[in-house]
C-alpha cells in the first residue's frame, strides 16, 4: 500500500499508481519487496515513517526509463507492451 494510506491521509489515484509500481517491481525483479521485514507493522513503519522504497537498482538496464506513473495508468500501457515485446524478443 502507498504511504499515504498507511498514514490514514486523504489519497488519490496516485496511491493506486504507487501500488501498481510496486507490483511491477515484483514482476520485473522476481523478488518480494521488503522481504527482510517480517511483519506488516515493520513494513508500514519502513514505508510510511522512514519513507523507504523498493531497491530500484534491481530493475534491469533494458527496462524502459520513460515510464511515467504520475497521474494515470494510460501513459504506461504502450510502454508495458513494448517492454513485453523486448523481453520476449518479438
């Protein structure tokens, strides 16, 4: 979940975009974010209070850099398709 949800603040679609980005990170890296944290409370503290994020250095160099997750999902559909084509070699 996005930090603003953990903080019980008003949130927008950007919270969904953040959550989607974490899911993409999981898919691309084939790892579990925050795997070293063993409880939901530890993850909440790490994300909401310490403002930590998944390790972006684990994303492969050939991942599109121009992905924009600022306001909506429509801006990334083309790039996700392109990334899929590049990864599959089609």
